[in-house]
């Protein structure tokens, strides 16, 4: 069993679950295997010799990181996906589970996003290179199933958050960035946009449950959304994080900066019907757990 990105945010949580149930996954880390290169990916599969593969490795970030690295995000995610597909074929992998992204959906897809609307338009411009690269991996997975019989499960998670997320202000997504800013002790926090865009947030442990269920119960070419079905504005998220962190300062919205996609909300009914997935962590509870982790692991550790 192989977990690409096994030392990262999502991968580390999945590895913990697998180990807790008695599995011994091969954990692929970037420092040891560069999956954007053929040689690095080939060496990984030679060392791991997997039957089941979870492909979670990705280069990803928030709006700022996507704007700064569009070429890199397109190239890295496309090449990693292509290498994993081809090497899974060559090594006779019996099942490949691939994590896609909600960023692949069209900018103005009908809300809630249904898997059937994935190809009905171009993604939101700030994260289009990343989203298009991930969609290309979906096409590859379907093509490899048709030609070579490679069994795959391709899932589309909502925006993720939780303990061990990326809290780097240059590259992080909205929840970890807000937590870090609001715990910094400043009197004012400046946030991009106007706060009106909506997102759907999936707690990392819920995603792990979805990945395991997909590995065990789902084997079809169509992509499947993994989410909560709950739509929350960025302004509401800021209020929840202020409450969880005890932030009492001023929140200023910088409307000169981009909002990103206007709305994101997934129709998760297919996952429930096909392999019994339902998210169980409320956003308020997940944020509180994430704040607790960051406070103890990062803030306290720096003292």
C-alpha cells in the first residue's frame, strides 16, 4: 500500500488511520521521491511495490499562491498524476484512489456543484491552472481504465482544513491563514476581498473516512464529490475563527484584492448513495479543534 504525499497534511492523517487498523503503508515524502520527475516516481514504485495506491501528493495553495505559481502548479500536478497513473499500470496496481479538487469546477457552475457539471465551463481564473491539471488526471484515470483496466476512484473534496494544515501566510488557504492572523495578537486583521464569496469546508478526518470508503466500496469511472453540503461565506468563517481564537480586534476587508470563485458548495449525494460517505464534523467544531492544535503545536512550541 502506497500513500503519495504521506507526510503532508491529508496524507499524514490517512497514514495514521491505516496504521491504527494494522496496515503498514509505504509513506512517500517529497524529500525522498520527486514525483514530478519520471526517475523519482519510478524509484518510488520500485521501492513500494504497491497493490493499493492513494495519490494525495499535490502542490497547492490559496489565491495568492495560485497567482504567484500558475505554471508550477499546472506542471507539477499534471506530471505527478501522469506518472502515478502510468506506473500504477506498469506495476499492476489493483486499485488507485486519486484526490482531485473542487477548483476544477467551472467558475459559474450551478450551486450545489454536481459532478455532471464538471465540464460545463472554465474554472475560476485564479486557480484554473491547478484545477485544469487535476481534471486532466481524471481524464487519464478514465482512459487507463478503458484501455488497461486500471481500477480507480477519483474524488473531489471540498475545501479542506484541520490540524497540520499549511499555516504559511504566503501559501495557505483561508482557514489556517485566518487562525494564524487572529492569534498573532494584532489589533487589526486585513483580509482579501469583501467577505461575500462562499465556500464549503471539509474537516480532514472526514476526508480520510471518504478516501477509505472509496478504496473499499467504489469502483467506477465517474468522479465523486466529498463534502458536507453546508455553504458558508468567508465573512461567516472569519466570525467563527474570531470566536474560537478570542480575537477582539478589527477585521478590514481589502476589496482591491480578488474574491476568487463567487460560490462553492457541493452536491455530495453521489458519495452517500454509492459508498455511504457522510461528513460528521460541524465547521464550528472543526475550527475549534484546529485552533487548539495550532495553539499547542505551533504557538506554544515557539516559546
